C-alpha cells in the first residue's frame, strides 16, 4: 500500500474520490443527490459582471459563491441574485440555505437577508474569520 501526497491533485482523482463518497452516501440515504445551478449577469459585451453559484440537495441550498464586480456593486445585483437563487431552491424543495463568507466580505449583507451566524472559525489566515450562516427559506 502506498500513500501518495499530491500538492496539486488532478481533477480525475478528485472526481473519483467524490464519486465513491457520493455512491457510499447514496447507499445510506434515500434520494441522495446534489444539483448545481448558477445565475450570471453579463454586460452589453457579454462579459460576466456578477454571478451566484449554488448546489441544492437534502432540502438545503448551499451558496458556493456570490460575486459582483467592483464597478457594479451597490446596484442591488447581489440582492437580486441571492433572492433568485433562494426562489429556485424553494421550487426544488429546499427548506433552508447555508453558506460561508469571510469577515472582510461583508457578512452583514447576508444577515440583512435573514441569514444567521451558526459558526465562526477565528484566526483564519491569522487576522480574518470564516463565518458560516444559515437561513430558513419560504
């Protein structure tokens, strides 16, 4: 048996391990599945200026990332994307949503939309915090 360290693992190895874990979990949990979706906002030239990437499964929406370009912030684009994602999740049978953000990324944005902090990792890269938030949908 060899244990092999990989500084930059290839996507095939990562997919293999993920598929094996998903298969194991699927044998234990009826209907075990996750689905990805995203919304993006483009400018007149077709360049992406904002987007939200999500996964739903198990009755939960997970917001993987929400990004708005610097020169388009403050125009309620983030709000529109978050609310669209939550609405889609409700259509797909989700009862709740969760995500993480960093202390420097304005966690108050999510709190303004009903998200509550349920966990914090302090001293993340020494001077930041990784903040976990959740919200009941509907």
